[in-house]
């Protein structure tokens, strides 16, 4: 049962002034507990944050041939925005609104191969790039067709076989800037060989605010306390975080004997035993790289007190799947869920205000809080 019910904390206003998070991590305070329990904050986040963010839209390995169409929803359960990914006859990929510009019906209701898009409600047709093609019984309509009769196209960006989309016509950050740190460290990896492992994919429902899940992911502090056995292969003393304008990277340095990346000459981390790269991209995407492949984790708020986390594994070396720090991800997830749900309950306390950051171990969480406060109009 969800704990997303009215509470004292959910009714408290969260003034813009208390969302301020200082630049200096040594002096800064965390976001207040009421931030995670406020209905008003959650509703603001849907439009100010998630409706303007980059989201995973499709694995393009599913759309190899021209004419292939794939309907989807962006951030289902939060944004619920119907879209359709198409590959047109010129082999160009598009991400379009999947809502007919006539009366708002869903246009593409199933994956398949087509020559054009046709709304079954009244027969309006569109080309695979979204441009209006025809409409029966519209003779005599003044100024028709116009630009508003085309299916709106979303901003898109591509990294390897993955397509990302943004609902905002002018996203707060360009896609190339958002993904640049990942490209710098990981473009040498065999992304073209990565195949989605449907059997290994999982979805987790967590009774906690989505931002708490990200808080936990981004800090190093809890590793020896919560994951002492499950992540024993990591060298905690060498573990560190690097921040970027729109994300951060945690370096998982492995111990002798466990699988590690064979980094190419000239790589910025050459000479280190890299067992894992843990990327977080603002606001809700994790890309966890292991010698066997990459786990894409999509964090979706389902309310102020409920979160869905989708684990999407893409594998290029099945032989290494059961070895090293990327072997037992389910156990790591269960350990994280328990502490995050406990923290969510605690933050509703009348006696809790704000916390402080460890300058050594919580720089990632501090960076996240700064980005959140800025996005929410601090």
C-alpha cells in the first residue's frame, strides 16, 4: 500500500527561501524535510523539472528498418506523455507527439511497419516525420492545413543505440552538453553490441520520494554501512565523485581479482582498476557501467511518496555478468530501498529541520540539491 496520503508535512508550505542550498559544501545545509513531503513541491516538479528534462525514449535496436513505428509514453506515471518514435523512408529517426492534431485521439496504438500514420478516429494521415498529409471531408476549411496540423516533434538526442527526448522546445541544457561526460569516459565501449536483456530487467516500487532515492545513490557515505558485503569489491578509500554541470560520476575502483575495464591508451583513467562507472544525469537517470555492459536506471516519481525505478540492462559480455560489483544488483537495490524508505518516514518528523553535508563523501548529493533548488526557482 502506498503511503502517499495527506500528512502534516504535506500541508506545510515550502517557501522559496528555504530551498536555498549554499555553494560551499562545508557550510551548506540540505533541503528541508518538508521538501520531500510537500504535494505542492511535487506538482511543481512535474512541470518545472520533469517536463523540461531529457528522458530515455527508445532503444533504436528495435527500429532498424524504415517504416518502423514504436509508440511509448515519456515518464509513465508522472508525465504520461504519449509519443511515437518513427524511422522514416529516408532512414531518419523522429520522436513525435502521438496525439492527433484534429480531436486528440492516440494515432499509433501498436508497434509495427507502416507507410504513414493514420488516426483511426477520423482518418487524418501524417507522414512518418509528423507532417500533415490528408484529412477527409475538410473541404472549405479556411487556412487549412496549417503548421498546427502537423504532429509536434520533440527535441531528440542520440547516444549509441539510445534515443532521448525532451518535451521543451528550448531545453534548459542542450543534449550534447548533458551527455558529454558519458561520451568522454565511455564512448570507447562496445555500445553497438549491447543488447537489451528483457529477462534481467526489473521494476521496483519504493515507498519514498524520488529525490531521496537519488540522494542515496549520489552519496558515498553509506557504502560501508549499507553495502559492506554486497559491494565489498569496491575500494572505499579510493572511491570518489566528480561533478559536471548537469550530473556527476562516481568512480568504482575495484580490488585485485575482480573484473575491471581494460581502458584504452589515452583514457583519462588509464592505470586505475575501474570496476564500475556510476553516472547520474539530472534529474533522474543513472547509467551504471560494468565490464559486462550498462544498467540504465530510470527513476520515476509516482507521487510525493512513491517512486518506480526501472532497471534496464544492456549486455555486451554475458560471461562477466555474475562477477564483480555489478553481479548482485538486486541485493544492492534491496539494501538501498530499506534505508531510503526509513529516511522518508523520518523526514516527516515535526522535530527534523535540515542536515549538513560531508565535504568528502556527499559532494554528489550537495550538487543534486543545488540543481534541484535552482530548477525549482530558488
